[in-house]
C-alpha cells in the first residue's frame, strides 16, 4: 500500500466535499499548493530513469540526458537549465520543484478561469489523466506549459491586436522546449477555426473512431507506424517516434482504459450547455478521444495525446452549467453522475496504489519525498 498517494487523494476528496457544500476559494488555493508540494518535492527516483536523468543532467552529475539517445536537447531547455543552475545553486530538489510549478501554472490558470467547479477539476486531474507524465515528462510538460500560456492569452484577449503574434511566439517557444509542441499547436490552431454547432457531429466522431480503432487493431495498424519510422519521420515528431517501440508499457492503452475518456467526453457533451459545444476546449477533448480510440493499440499513445487530454478536467465540469441549474430533475441526474464518477475513479485510484508493480518502468510507486531517498 502506497500510503502517501492514498492520504493525498483522501485529502483532495475532503476538500472537494467541503467545496461542493461551500465553494470558498480557500479550498481551491489549499488544494493547488498541496498538489504542487506533493509533485514538486518528490524524490528524483519517483518517475524512473527520465526523472533521474533530468536532475543529474541539470546538476552536472552526468553530461548527457539519456545515454541511449544521442540527439541534442532543445535549445530552450538548455537555456532554462543554464539560468536555473545559477538561481537555484545547482540544487536538484529545487529544480524539480520549480519545473513542476512552471509546468502546472497555466493548467491552474485554465482551471481558475474556465472550470465550473475548481476542486473537481483538481481532483479529476489525478483521476482522469495519466498524471505520472507530470512526474517524469519534464521537458514535454514545460513545452506544453509555454504553449498553453499563449493559448490562454489568445482566448482571453480577443480584442488585442497582437494576440496571434503572442500565440505564435509561445508556439515557437514551446517547440524549442519540446519539438512535439509543433503538432499540438498546429492541430489546436486548426480546431480553433472549425465551427461545431451540433452535438451529433461530436457523437459520430467519437463513436466512429472507437469502431475504427477495433478495425485497425485487426488490420495490425502498427505496420503503418513502423513504415513511417523507417522513412525517418519528420523533425517535429522525432521525440514521439521513439515511444512507438515502448512495448513494455503497452498495457496502458488497453481497451478498458480506452473506454474511460470516451465515456467521460460523451457524458460531458450530453449534459453540457449547447453553447459549450463549439468551445475550443470541447473540440480538443473530442480530438484527443478520437486519436486515442483509433490508435489505442499504439504503445505510448497517451504520451502523444498528453497535450490534448488535460482539457477534460475543465470540460467535464461544464455539466454544471445553466441547464443543470434550471431543472431540479437534471440537477439530480448530474449529481448522481458525478457521484458515480468519483466513486469509480476513487476505487481505481486506490487499487492502483495498493496493487502496483514495483518493477514498472515509470517507478511511480512507492512514493518518496526528496528527503527520504535520493
């Protein structure tokens, strides 16, 4: 039993219950600081080789990030490390904390601005997402944060003349932190201009993609990716290409896990206000589910969809909109749905924290604070 994880989630559940009865901002602020300290002050061993290598590369304990990866790291990360070496006195613990703070900052800003229940969004971050990526995918997390800052500026400053310039600069900055940001930026920019006015289109896309995923599984669609890699891919995906070979963690994309985001997004679309159907975050969530459904048999597909999937923690709270408040019957239905979701994912979380594989590549369990284990 991994006690720190269990105590942590029970505390978030307590705050969520208190917030539901009395939505005081204090509960939300306490929660985000607890999350920051829990992730930020972890031991470098939590997160496996990736986390350890990032810290050792930063402190100078080794002059390479990964001995099996000879590619140069992105220039913005090199500059980021150089600055923090001076500001943080080359301290690996502070490096993980500051990196976690930056990586989560704009997700917090997104939740604060757009969520209809901020505490549920914090709780769902650990229930719905593969939160382990925020422990060890540091470079990608930083790149996504840089990009998300630009996206939020674009959405929140519609009258600003330079909004697209700032957005573009953040896309470029994110790309120079992790090259995969090019794909996230390109896809989300396209989605921004695609009008969606009917829920039916979203239902068809989600359910159709699930059927395609089953078909592609039968057709051994992995052959396509193998052929793509043999051709050399493109520079924007070079960081993602290598994940296609990670067969040792293929189980993270099993059919049972595939159904979770599909069902959650379907519930959100069904119960949300009609005006939210065309919101960019809704379209991003649907795109994430469609890609995950079609390519669910591809190892590490969740690593690719990382930059699309976290918007669900906001979108799912939109079921608490005007339609929820206007009807007593709908209010009861939504409450029951949310209760079922919380109970189901709490159970899944507890099982994951009591029956875990100590030899897992990610080494997320057991949890250690920085002062417990180096």
